């Protein structure tokens, strides 16, 4: 592409961004921060310096929404170009959960700068953000936002709507679809959709919601220390658009909204996909080549040693292979069948673990199922491979050897494909990352050992 064409494309993107910024300023509901972010990333691909120049033209209120939409590694990179005062103004305009994530990203690379930004934020917001950042690990409290609309059960519908109208006018809350009802002490009672209020009179108190059977409500909530994966499962199981977060006493602390749940589901799926290949999703989505190469090298190194172990098995039977060259030709079939069958069991088990479909009490049934499936397939393909090997090489017992080896290897593939993720999960090791290397080693060694061992014995 010629420089002239690139310049024209950049000009078009910048003009488009400036138009979207202007439309958003004029309260055009059709313009979303995500659209602006997408256009900015295209400018960044062309010219990184021009990307920052354009970014600085966006008003802080809109800029906060745009920054919140950016991928984590670009957020970190972008924040390095601004001073503490600018970053503090952006953080204040964000929802508290987004602000906490933003400052957490900055803290990972520069803790002093993150603290300086927090010191510039007003005490009330600072207290909330610090409390969110203080949560360690993947718990609900780390993902909740404090902006919510709650009503006391003795409050009337009219009073609540007037208060909500004022909050919306002052920009204190957005994306509201659910009302949380609490008692006088702030203890969470239940949630009710805004649309359900049309069944009540403005003069009715929210106590009426608790008495009437024709109003849909839910008492589902999440503790602030619940594992976030369990919270996502709960949202999915009960088809919730938002879930309240409470403390150990039942007091309402915040909420986790559907957009955060969607992001969490996407992140979990991405982590699993990268993990099964022994990769780190955060590193792979960043632009740092050396860091990605180093992370990949760790698992490639482990794989090298496991491959050497499998080669050691082959070396042990070198005299047998020299006597029957056909064994060297057929060995990849045995290893490939075992590897693929094991990967199938592994993928199913890891996925069920991530969705919470497997518990300790039903783990045995999962293992039995995967073993049975592998054995059924093993018996079917053993017949095909056995006859193929016999008619190909016309060597007595060769077909029997590879048929038996296929059944044995697929048995091990199904068994270990199911049990390895369960054991790793029990040991608090991410099964998505460590399982594949262990499984490959087992299926290769079991396949070569059974195939070459049976060949030495029978042939």
C-alpha cells in the first residue's frame, strides 16, 4: 500500500472519530464508546503517535468510557503517556469496577503512580476503589461496581422513582434494569425488574412486592468472597441480567452486571483455549514478542523432555524395529490415535470443570464415561487398523499387535484424559495449562510401549 493511500485512510479514520466524539457530546444515543475505541485502534495500527494525539482530543467523560473498552495491555501502554492528574480525572469518570481495574493495571507496572492517582481522587470515590482493589484473587468483590439502585421495603414506588430520576439526572447511575430491595439495616431481601412495578400503584410500598405472587422477584445473590466462576454459573443458571453482591452479614455492597459477566465468560473461554496449548492468554494478546516467546519456551522445554522420554521407549526396542521395518511405519498411527482420543476426553473434562458440571461426587462417572467411549472407539478402529496392517505388510500377528495396541492406548487416553484435569484441579493447578503436556507424554509412552512390547512378544 502506498504512503498516499495510508494517509488517506488515516485521515478518514480520524475524521470518523472526531464526528463520533461530536455526536456523543450532543447525546447521540447511536454512538457508543466501543465504536470510538475500534476506530482508534485502527489509527494505532497505522501510526501510534497519531493515535495518542487523537486520544487527547476526547473529553474526559467520554475518554473514561473509551479507555474502559480498551484491551488490558493497551490500557497499560496508554496510561504510561499521561500524568497523574490526567489519569485521576479519567478514573473518576469511570464506573467504580472499571476504575478499580484501570488502577490495578497501572499498579502492576508502577505501584507508586497508582497510589499518586488514588491520592488525587476525592475521598469518597477513593475509599470505594481501594476497597475493590483490596480483594485478592478471582472473587466477586473484585468485579462488582458500587453504583446501584436500592430501595427500602417501607419506601413507596413514587418516592423511589423520584429518587431514581434525580440519580439519573446527576449521572450517578446508568444501565438500570433491576431494583434491589433491602430492609432498614441495608440487608438484601430480593431483586425485582423495573417492568414489574407497573403492576403496583405509585402509592404502594415495596413491601407489596413481597406479598404478591404475580410479581416476579428473585432472592439470588453472591457473596463478595464467592469465586467469580461460581457467580458466572449462578447468573447463567438463573438467567439474571444483574446479580447483587452482599457481605457475610447479607448487607448489599454492589452489583455485577451482564456486560461484566459476558466479558468474564469470554475471558474464561479464551484462557481455556490458550491454556490447552500451554499458552498464557494475557501474554499472547499483548504486543511484547520476547515475553510471549519466553512463556511458550517454558512449555516447549517441558515437551522436549517428555518427547525424549518417549524416544527412550523406542530406543529400548531398537532391535525389534530393525527386524520389522513395518513397525516404524505404523508407530505414528498408534501415537496419533491415542493423542487425539486423549485430547477429546481432556477437552470435555476441562470444559465441564470450568462450567461447574463436574463435582467430586460425580467425578467417577465422568472417568467411567470417557473410558467407555475410548474403548468403544478403540475396538472399532482396532479392527480397521488391524486388517489394514495385515493386508498391507502380509506379516502374521502384525495386525493383531497394532489392534491390541490401539485398544490399550485409547483406554489410557480416555482414562488419563479425564483424570489428569480432575487431579490438577484438586491440587489447585490450572488444568487447562498443564494437562495437555502430561497427557501427550502418557499416550505416547503407552502407545509405543504397548505396540513395540507386543511386537517383541508375539512376532
